[in-house]
């Protein structure tokens, strides 16, 4: 019995009906590997499971491919090759992990939202998957069919459409948990046979990325973008900013005074004596917000949200966080305990040197300075006597030009600052 044949351990009960035509199915896989050679490693890493409960073909997050015998029977080999490429694309692009993260971040629950994720994931794949020897399957979901632009990611499409009359005919769509992260009843689960481990899945992705990068120009732009980011994935900037702040504050708050409230651990070495311990104070943070004319109202609103997140990063002590609005000159230092009413005045040019100077003159002096800016500013010539984190609103090159000096390019943030790009 071949390894992929029905009857292997863990295969679901199939019931009556025509048997799966493995010869036709595997001929289609070979055709897919011939026209998309950079995907061959991934295509042959999939383990096939015959199932009459899956509508067409579907994958789970453990790299098993569930196949309907009836679907294989009625679909030409050329179209089956396209389906093979489509299903393995879900796994390579981590649609299951991305779907889970998006669902948690946006509070999406229920099968309707998972169907929407499946549609959005299909749009990401199908806009450049077919052609050049690969026939598109019948009823393949494309961005154009939904009136959406091509070349975007699943997350972008999810923000642009809802289930409606345009998507009513896609209710049959089910590419499995590999497309949206939601486990199906017909899947074998993590303990089923022939699933790939996390290390094996990473190895497959690495080989595919190597194949794409080794022959630049041979793969569509979507795959080239994926290969470039496969092992350098963009991390959520809010998590990075929080981690940078926590790292900066973890070393601050050095001992200032001795206290008998908590005896020193060295007391055990001096019998009969109680030694005081060095009391450690919590860190103080000053947030300098760029309020110049080049920073939009939306970015200022985002900056205030980050101020609240910064207070959580230092243990929720709002009294230890102050805010300094700054354009060409630094404004009044505002305690965070009145954060809801902080006026972000400005609108002129930018000189964050004044903001640094104001923060350092404020008593008591901060342990960490967090700067939220678009970067179009001169920076201090010397490193301040505290840690610095810069949250940078990104700008295209054209937006960095000065109207009076087309050759002007602002200085990059200094090397002594930890820089995190704040994305929209």
C-alpha cells in the first residue's frame, strides 16, 4: 500500500463512493512542480489524505492535504495542478498563523469571519498564481472579481470587504485550517499521522525561499516579496516599541537609598546583624511628541495612544510618565495623570533638540526618553545621560524634501537611540 493511499493510520472513514484517483492527482502535482519548480520541495512535502468531507482540496496547518475523490474525478489535470499550487501557497505564506493573529487582534469569531479570511487569503494567492503554464481552476477567487486591487496581502483585503451578495456564491469555499487557522472536524489534528513538525515546516520554507532568491525574476512579485521576508518577517511595531521601552526601563531605577523595610540578603553572612537593602525606585519616562506641521492629526492621535501604552510598560505608574509637545520649541511638561487633556500644540518647524533639553531640565530627570516623530529634525550632538527610544513615523523620500531646498535630506536618528518604525 502506498504511503498516501486510503487505509493508513489516522485516515477518516470515507464511506461509499469512487476511490481517489491517485495517478491523476499525482500527475497533476508533477505538472505543478514542472511549471513552478521553486515550489517543488513544498509540493512533495504535503501528505495526501483522501476525504469525502472536504468540498474540493484543503490543507491543515500540519501540511496534510485533504482531497475529495469526486473533485479529482471531475477536474482536468491542468486545473488540478493549479489547485496544488494554490493549497501549498496557503501553508508557505502562513495564512493559518496570520489568520489566528488577525482574529485575536480584531475580535473576529465565527465561521463567517473565517470564510472572509479564506476569501482574503485566496485573493492574495490568486492574483498572480496562474498563467505561464499553470491553468487557473474554475471559480478561482481573484481580487478583480470582488472589485479589489491586485498585489495586496490577506490583511489588506480583510479591511476592504465584508460578506455580501458579491461573496454569497463563495459559501462552498473551504481550504482548511491551513488557510485561516480554524481547525475543521475532518482534519486529523496535531496528533494525527504524517504531520510535519515546526522544524520540518521551517526547513521546507527555507528551501523554497532559497529557490526563489537563487533565480531572481523567475517568480511572480508576490513570491519574490514572500521570499525576501520569509526569514526576516516584519514584526508588529507596537510590540517592538513596547519591548524597546521595557528593555530601556529595565536597567534604570538604580538604588538611591538604603531601607530596613527589606533586609539585605547579605545579612545571612553577618549573624546577629540586620543589614539594610538598597531601595530601587521605579523608572521615570518622558515622552517627547513631535507636533510640527509635517506630523498629521492621525499620527498625533496615535502618539497619545502610545503614551498610554508606555505607562503600562512601566507598570501602570502614570505619575512617573510626563509628556513634552515639541515643534521648533519645547512646550509645557505635562504629567500623564492629566493625559486626557494634554494639548499637543505646534504646527511649525521641527527641532527636537529643544525637546531633549526640556526633558533633561525637568526635575526629577527621566531615566528614559521616548521620542515620537517623523524624523525630520536635527538631533542632539551628544548622547543624553539616559536611554532613548525613537518611535519613527515613516516617510517616503519625496515627503522628506524641503520646499526651499530640494536637496535636503533629514539626518537619521542617532546610533545611541533604539529606533522602531511606527506603521499605519
